[in-house]
C-alpha cells in the first residue's frame, strides 16, 4: 500500500467521523461504533484481503477526533468472532456491558478490531452494545449495535478508500399520540 493511499484513507476517515459528529449531537461519554472491512477499503472482498495498514489508517483518522470529543470508540469484530466489540474497559463498565474472553487477530476478528485492541489503553471484548452513532465501512452490518431508533445520516463522502460507507445516529423513541409533543417549543 502506498503512503499516498494510506494518507487518503486517514483523511477520508477523519472527514467522515467529523461530519457524522456534527450531525449526530453526541455528548461526552457517548459510544460510537465502527465496523470496518479493511479488505473492502483496499478494493478486495470483505473477509478475504485483510489489511492492517488500511485499518491503522482508519484508526489514525477516527480515534483522535472521537477522543477530542470525549466519545468512546467501539470496534466491531468480524463474523468469525460473532461481531463482538472491542472497547475500553472503562466504557464497558460505565454501561454495564459484560466482558467476554477473546483477543482479535486479522483473520479472526479482523484487522480493524486487532488495530483497536493494540491501540486502546485497557481493551476488552464484549458481545453487544447499544451505541449512540456509528459508521459501517464496507458492509460490516453495525445496525445490531446501535440504540433504537437508528436514523441514517448522509455525508458528503460516500467511500473510504474503495469501501462504501453508511452512517447512522440514534434518537429516543417518539411515544404518544396526536397530542404528544417532542420538544419544549409550541
């Protein structure tokens, strides 16, 4: 992988997370899930062409932006680990998510989860979370890890590298009938 392509991936990842945060209205302590097929980023087929370099470039683009905003990053593993998540122990404890015993590798968990495991201060794996927003890079199916109600967010950017991206934020459920109000304004 060329340095130019790695820089492109990092820049696109930073742009995507910055745009999504601007629209999502997250607060300090919220959780942001990222599913990332490094294979798709480099133009391969999901699960077939894992690239630690691509995953590291995505991390370099996303992690600092989330950290600056006090948002927890949750990294979704691949299907071989049942889409478990790698997250900082402190975040898992805050939300009451139960730790499971596994350490991701590029071909069992994916290059993205492996990269996050190595970069986090105190990483653990959990089976499920309810994130406040997230990015699906390359068709990794993050929806199972979002809070209800997920709202699609369209960005100016539609790809990171060669991988399509889908983004979502969440909002509280709207309850009530025709007399219900959802804001303080009349």
